[in-house]
C-alpha cells in the first residue's frame, strides 16, 4: 500500500513537472493567481479569514532580528521539498513540510518562533509570519523589494537556478505596511534541468524523486522574510547634505561661558590698568623731602608747598639775568625763587 502511494505521488509529481503551464506571468498577473498551478503562499481575504495579525501576547506583530543569521553550509545545497498532494508545490528548505515536523537550521529562530502554516483549501497551503523589526537579512539572502524603511528578503541563487529568487507580490494587499506580506519568493528552473527532491505525503516523508523541468516557467518557491531595516544613523540626526566646508556649531551653554569669560577678563584688565595709572600718578606728584645742604655750595629751596630738588649747583650769573633752576621729579616744575634767599656771587 505504501509503495502504491509512493508510485501515485511520483506519477503526479512527474505530471506536475511536465504540465505546469505558462511563464512567469502566471505567478505575477493578478488574473492568473487564482489558478491551481499558481502558488498561494498565504490566503487572500476573500478565501479565508486569515489576515495579518496585529500584536497579541502570543503572536507579536513585530519581532526584532538585529544580527545577521548565518545558516549552516547544508542550507546552500538546494534542499527542495515537494509538499503533499494535491498541491505538489516544491519549496526550498521548507521549515514545516508536514504538521509536527520542523527543520529549523535554515531560518532565524526569531522568524520560526512565530511561523505557522495552515491549509487555505485542499490545494493551497498558507503561512503566517511575523514582521521583523528591526530586520537584518540572513546571510545568503538578498533584498528583492524595498519601500522606505521596509524591505523583503529572498534567498540568493542556488544550484537549481541561474538568477536567484524573485518576488511574486500578493494578489490582495493584506497589510499596507507590509507590501510583500502574502507574496512568495520563486526561482525558475532552466529548461531541461533536473534535481532530486524530497517528497512528502500527508503526514511524513515518502522518499526522493528526480524532477526535470520539461517546460518553461517551471519553478520552486521559498518563503519571504520581511520587515523594517535596522537603522544605521544616530537618533535625532539630520541627513548630511553638504560635503563642502565643515561647520562646527557650539552649544548655547558653551557660547554663554565664552561670553562671560571674555567679560570677566576684560574687567580684570581694565581694573589692573586703572590701578597702575593711579599708582603712576601718585608717584609723579610726590617726591621725597630734601635735606638742607651742607658745605660751601648753595642749593635753592622754594617757598611754595612742594619741595624742589636742585639737580646741580647753581651756575654763576651776571647782573640783570635771572636764575633758572632745572628740576626733575618725574614731571618738570619750575618755580621763581624768593630774591632774598637766592644766593648770588658778589662782584
């Protein structure tokens, strides 16, 4: 009985591989997405009540994926899985091929923690996946769709294809914040290319089978990982727009400190200058008192308040000439001496 089931599954797989119709338009066109040979990875609102789920305690709307997930080398070996009939869709590294069986090596654990599958109808399998925010695409994946900070990631090229995986958008937008949610990554096979795949029945693995792409448009599928990209800019920063002269802006506190310091410094300089000028003025107006001379040479004394010091002895004068004394005490002062006190030589 089991051999007979495997034979039927193999026959239907070969039938599917040789009769899948159309080209890539069958997966892109909205008019063709409701055909049985097109993949419905997630249900549209018309066919089921399943929708993008907002945050709850058990299924959060956004799950952080902040580091680059690096899958093991075995995930790059193009492990393809054919799901149970009657769909026979072929998936790359399918994490849950049948209920109760999970292969977690090839997907980030944050993604798989909230990944669930369900049957939309007997021929269509859907899945719920969380929004990754922030999102860092796993190693070996590439961005296939971007809108602002939102992006969707699909696997890169592997052994069964030449150009890597592309994105088929959903027939009906399930979440305006997630344009790729409900879409599918797909990879067309080169014509006549073939590979071995793992075949599953309704409950368990049934064996392996050689599949050949006998028509154009033959493809296998992969899951989309979508979310909000991790930001690399500092918070509250403005985008850099000018690469010319560099401008440095000081904080208001720093500017106030500079102004206050400058005012205090100017005040100290002014006070120092005032004290110096005052000291200089006092010095110029006050000279030390002069002791009365002794000896044969005379000295001149003024009869006014400030003492006058004679720098040198008086020179002989003749009649009719006046005697002038040169004084120096910082500022020159010349006074006319009293006639009775001025020494003169007699003829």
